[in-house]
C-alpha cells in the first residue's frame, strides 16, 4: 500500500526504491529486487529471518545490507524507506540538505537530517555510512548522488516524513527561483504549538441530520481530491463546513489526509467537540471566522506548492492575471506568519467580500466561500494562478488586468 502511494505520486520509478519493516520476532520484511513497483503485491514481499535465511518468491532488494545495518544501529526503529524522488535527488546531486524551517508542519514532521557520503549501491560500505548517521540520532539521511533514507518506528510515520520532506524540498527549488526565501526562526516555530484543540470539552451528538450526512460526504470527497491533486499532503490541510444549527464539521487532528473518512470528521458546537475525537489544531480560528462572518459557510486551509512558493518568499502574489482568477480571488493579502497564531482577530478582520482568501507567510493559504464547492474552487484557482505566474517568469513581464478592465468586470459580474 505504501509503495503504491509512493509510485502513484511519482516519487519513485518502476525499478527504484525499497521499503522494509522489522517485526516483533526480529525478522525483516523487505520489497523484492527487480519487481515492478507499480504492480507490487503482498505476495511479492520477502522475509529475511534473523539467521539470514530468506523466505519468499523473489530475491530481497539489493539494498538489504543498509536496511539491516540501520536496524542493528537503531533497535528503536522498525521501518526503513528508501527512494529517489525528484526534488530530494536534486539536493543529493548538489550534496546539500533541504531546509526543515520553511513551514511549521515540516519542522514538526521532519527532524534529525544529515548527509551520508557516496558509496557503491548495495555495498556493505554504504550500509556502514548510512547506519553511522542513524547511530548519531538522525531519522532522515540524504545520500550523496543517490536519494534519501528515512527510518522510523512505523512505516506510516516514515512515509509521512518522506512525503512532507519531498514536498518541502520541491517547494524550496521553486521558491529559490522566484525570490528570496524566508525561513522560520526557532522563536517563530515555538509559537505554533497550540493546545486549544486538546482542551475542549466533549459533547454528545445523538442524531445526524440529512444536512450533516451530506456535508460529511462532500467534505471527504474534496479532501481526497485535494490530496490526489497535491493541494496538501498526508500531514496537513484543514477543511470545515458550517451547519445550520450553528455547529461545524472540521477535519481531525493528526489523521493521514489520504485516509480520512466520514466518521473521522469532528463536529464542533459552542466550543465543544464531538466526544472521543480531536479536531484540527486550527479549530479555534475556524470558529471565530464563522462567528464574525455569517455569510461564510466553508473554510479551507491548504498548502499547494506554487502558491506556497509565494508565501515563503518576497515575491508578490497578484491574481489580476485572467478574469476567472480576479473574479474568484479578488484581493488576496499576504499576512505575517505570527498573525495566524497570535492575532486571530487580525485574520478574521482581514476577510471580507473583497478579500475572500488570505496568504499566510510560511504557513498556508486560507480560502472561504458561501459553499464548500466555492471555497474549494477558490483554492484550485489560487494554485493555478500561482503556477501561471511562476511559469511566466521564463517568458517575460506579466501584464496585469488594468484598473479600467477591473471596473468592467465589477459591472459585468456584479462584484460590488
């Protein structure tokens, strides 16, 4: 399942990458050598027993030596992921490590990164070099001219770290061509550890209306679409919808976005959360936006890659590119990073009919709508606009829609 996610998201090739899990008996289960990663099945996985004997239909991956070396060096780790995704390979071939301080979600998910010297793939020497980095406390080891190795307590955790790191590395390569990149300081990162979502009291909801059931289905559909389109990854992205009784539905805390189901969504009302569930850490912000803006029915917070390149650089984001972008996005303001954590009223006050979306520096984009679909449409259009602005830099200077043309759009589409 994890290899399928890696392959279908374009983070490995048919022959590249390998995964392993060490079970409670000490046996290591590893992907096979020479088998198409796009069609891998459970029956293809190879078991390497503690005595070195092998069970399975295939030979184990040629990189088995470094998997075993990592497990010997770190008894606390039980899963190893190795792959050659494009952005992390770009860092490996210039022999640098990507920043872990571009976004709070990256700093929370990824830690302990180091760089291992090049050696022959499949060799014991390479295994010793990689294991040596893990023995010093690393959980992420970049390999010179090779790729990346991540070792964690579970394969799911290793994958979430891998996906987050590759996304951030890809973003960094885009941002460095767009403008001056701003990294978060330790002080800035320290203010992101909000606890409100843990301290809320429980409430029992005994019934579910047709409205709520429909909203749950619609949210899951768009959450999965957002993941498939790369608008967010496994570790981030928050969607909410207001219900007519004053409550709201919001995505859960610390749930892999690829697997969110209708039962995982958390209903929140009057500051209390659905019993037995934990809402997103952004729940307080969503509550305040709904309280101050009765016209807003849905809020999305996401991290699409090209739009985030504008969020972490000094490059201005101006949606006056094509009529659709201006009509849907109007005036998107870029607000300081600290605002979303220390000045919720400032975020709430910045939203209005002329500003239905905000770009938060080094954090996210927040879009709103009078329906879930409109808020999602704004998110898609914002990312498409950012992509076009980025691509245009190779062609010439952007000619924005003029003030007179803006007025014509206002009149024709009744924007005021």
